C-alpha cells in the first residue's frame, strides 16, 4: 500500500532554495576564511539563519550560510565526512586543470587570474545577506562584528537586484517550477513534451530526483549526536542524513564588458540601430524587453505573474533555428526539449520516435533531455549600470560591472558542469560548428584551425550568415563550490570534531 510522501521540512531549509529574495533589493556576499575554528563553530551554531517558511510580511532581512570543502576541513569536520560529499565539491571549482578546461576557465578566465576562489583565495564560507531597502547597512555591521572572533573577511561582494542584467536585457524570467508539494511520483517516467515542473530532488538533497532516485550525499551512522540533531534518511533506514534539505551552491563572479558588447554589434550592423538590436536579440534569444523570439505556445512554463507569456514557449516548431538561432544564449541554457524528439501525440508517432525510425526526429534529437540539467538561479548584478546608448558613446562608468552568478543544484556534475561544458562552452551544441555561447564563450580555439569565435544566424533556403571574430564579452574573475546545508545539518557541523 503506497503512502503519501513526507511533507517538505521548510523550517530546516535555508530560504534561498525557495525564494529569490527579489524584494530584498540590497545584498552583500561576505567571503570568509576561518581564523579560529572554535569561535567559528560557536558562531555557526547560533547564527539566526532564515528558513524557507512563507511569512507575511516577509522578513526585513535574511541570512544564509554556505561552506566550501576547505571550510569543512578548517572547522575540524572528520575527513571521512568531508569525503562523503560529491567529488566536484571536495575538489573545488578551481582544483583541477581538466575541470577548468571543461568549464571554459582558460585564457582570460584562468583561475590563476581570479580575484578570489583559487589557491589561498579559496573561501572557507560565504555569508549571504539580503535586506529590504534601507536595512542592509545595520545588518551587515551587526554580522561583521559577530564574525570577527572566528573569521577573516576576505571579500565583500556588493550586489543588488534589478529587472535587467548588465547588457540591458530583462532577466530572471525563466526558472524551473520546483515540486515543493512532492506531486511528482517517485519514478522515472518518459516525458514526451517539455515540462517546467521539476522534482524537488534536483535542487535539494534527500528527496527523489528526475530519475526517481536519491542523489548520493553524506549518510552517517546514527550515533548519539547525529540522532539528536539530524533527520533520518528516507531511502536508507537507520542512517542520519547530513545532506537532507541541503544543496550545492555555485557562485561565479562574471565581469561583463558592456561597452565591448554593444560596440562590437554596432560594427557587425554597420552602425544601423535596428540591425544592431536584432543581432543582440538573436544572440540572447530574447528582445531587450524580455520578449522571446519564439511565439508563445501552450507550453506549461509560466514566467513572472505580470507577463506569463514571456516563458510559455519551446523550440519544437523551430528545428533549424530560423526564429531563434540554435546557438542563442537562452536556447543553450534551456533547450526546452523532452526525452524524445518533438512529434505527434499519437501512439504511432511516439513508437517511431522511441525506435529512432523517424528521420526528421533523429535530426532533431541532438540535445540531451533538459529535465536532467536544470539549475535554480539566484544571481544578482553588481556595479554601476551602463545603458546601451552610453556603451555605444563610450560614456559609461569605468567601474567593473557584471553578474554574481549563483545557482543551486543537487548534482554539480550533472547539472552545473554539464550545462557549462556541454551546452555553453561546446562548439558543437545542437550540431553547430566553431561557435560557443555568444555571451559567455572564451573564444579560444579547440585545436589549431578549429575556432569558437563565430555566431551563426540560419537563413531559410540557404547557408546561414556567420559572424566571425567575436570578442570575449564575459570574463570569470572568481568562483567556488559551496554546500548550503540544512539548518540542522549546520548545527551538527558546528559541533563536529
């Protein structure tokens, strides 16, 4: 006899997993190194973390804490516990040259050039502070005073919320709809069309993922301390679940060359304003106001409450990329496909696609199913905004500006690293050649004579128009993998020896 799944423990989940804190327009990310492990553990044990319970009115401020694998070691967490986390987290974002190559962290993006996140600049912890307007300064002063005994603040990443990203496009439109009520059955059922509803276990450990399985995570023997603090594992009776209600947090600081972006497009457009904006929209996959290049369909993928049509589309009617180029940024980051190539809803059509006997379907089946590679994005921009007009005139501020990319995922390798390497950095995404992501690509050749600095605009009935020699518009200047633990798990780690 089947039983209903257990309710999600919202009071044990850090609120960032559920809320983007968009109304908390002021924020700062404090990157820390532990100087006194006992004092650090004491602070972590009493830190007033903000949970994922909905409240009206929402809290004026929010505090979230995440730790790197180096931070766990510095706290004195046992080596066997640290080793039970994922290999990617344990090794770190910049801890392996092969990983750096796959992520596109070469050339100007090389970790040796980063401001933070490499070598001795790898943080032990990140304290994320969010606040309603006018509330951040007091919160930050209070928290920094509390941190002095056990931590050194190595970086303060000032950031703020806005409706547009630095290049000028409306942002934050597309997010997976997380199954917080656990409606999805615990099994891997074939999806014949794109669905935005995503299993909770794709973003939080301790819950079933899109495969109907539990992502590997640290499970501890139920000794006295673990039994007293940690939840039990659903899939491993008798084990205490250190990972449950936690997630892996990816932070990357991306500096954006806004002037370089718009001036390059102006050269390709030969100074013609409408052509320049069309090229920019083709590279992104949306117009400046957020409208997608694809027409709205019946796809169940709502966007913002105010403009749900901005997200209700897929690419099944555009297999050649005539409306939205195959290499457009939003098409790479979310191909909006299902487990099988697009086709009719009848039994015969499905069978042909399952058996691979439909030629048209085979030609469109070049991208792995989207549902296994989704991210929960929580990024924010930084720096003084530069409008496209200012960028073209060269009158924008010289100050750095860009995006603090932040995302949550339960499996770093299958989600963030796959998306970054196989979809964004790949020069062969969806059958393309010689081009990586038009915004994030590092433009380095794959091999002698194999460039990645092109962008193709397909043309009906003929060869596509190719823009060659794209400059690099985005540079990685810092990054790290963190574990955002459940609140009980953080209490347990703060007492670990």
